[in-house]
């Protein structure tokens, strides 16, 4: 039987225990300065494709979450999480003890959805008292979630872009494109920011305006974005 309650329910894999036995009597500097830690850091840099990264090892997930959140947020900011998120239901107030509120919003199968986060932010900044409230400064996701569900690459990309970044007419030759297709273009745009791409979009917009070559939209009616959001949430 497989248990998903907690990663502390069992000991180490036999191969890890064997390796510990083999290296047990070696004399090392410790405190993260030994050859094994340096080797692990190199592997992490390679996996993250970030050779200049500074790697620091912490003793557990709670300590890591608390350290990162305190490091990134200003004193008046909080972190958005699903109402089932690990930092809100399983870390015994470790985040709040550092002075940062966990701002929970409804989940879907344990996962946050980009549309739900955007909706929360829109409502927050429309509130006339928002300057007197804890400001949202970060989004926290668990992968896997407390439900054991996993985010797809598309779901994660939706946290990176905001709809309407670029005019759809300037990126596709079709008369009308779907929201999903526009999102695909915008995600690629956000990933590959460059002056060249901006100039191409700028020039395409002017070309479309002066040529007036996109006036026939046929029978296709694109679903309003707010309806598309409701359907996804």
C-alpha cells in the first residue's frame, strides 16, 4: 500500500542507507562545506540551468518556506495560498510567526488556479480600504498538493502572464483566435521578452490599422473572457 499522509512515515531508501554506511567514517568539514554538499550544489545548478546560483541547505520544508517567504515579502505583505495549502494548514503558524499572513482562497482539487488568483487581486484592489489591509505579495503553490494532485505545465504558465498583454490581431493571421491560442502566444511572449518582439508587434499593429485587412470575422464569436474564467474555475 502507498501512503501519502506525510513524507516522514518511513525511513530512508536502502540504497541511501548503504551509501551512508560506506561514507560514515569519512572525515568531512560539515556545515555544508564538505565535498558531498558541493557535489549536490553543482547538480542543482545544472538541473536549474543556473550556474551562478547560490545554494543553501535547510533542515526541512517548513524552515525553507518560512525563510523564503520572510526574505521576499515586505513587512506589510502576505502570501496567497489555496485554503488547503501546506503553509496554511500544516505548518503550525510558522509563516504567521514571522509576521506574514497567509491569504487563503478556494482551491480546485487542491490546486490554485491563475484565474482565481487574478479574481482575488481584482477584488482586493477595488476595495476602498485595500491600503489598510495586508497586501498580497506572493503566490504559494504546493507540488504535489495536499490532495496529491499535480500542476500541468500549462497551469503553471498561467501564473506567469496576464491576459491582454498583446493585441491578438498582431500575432496571428486568423481573423479571430481563441483565448487559449492567445494565451499560448502571450506565454511565449513573456518567456522571450526582447526589443525585437516588441518592435514586430508594434509594426504589425500599424500594418493592420492602415491596411484594414482584418474586417471579416465571419460567424466565429469568441467566448467572453469572464465566461471562460468561470468555466475554468
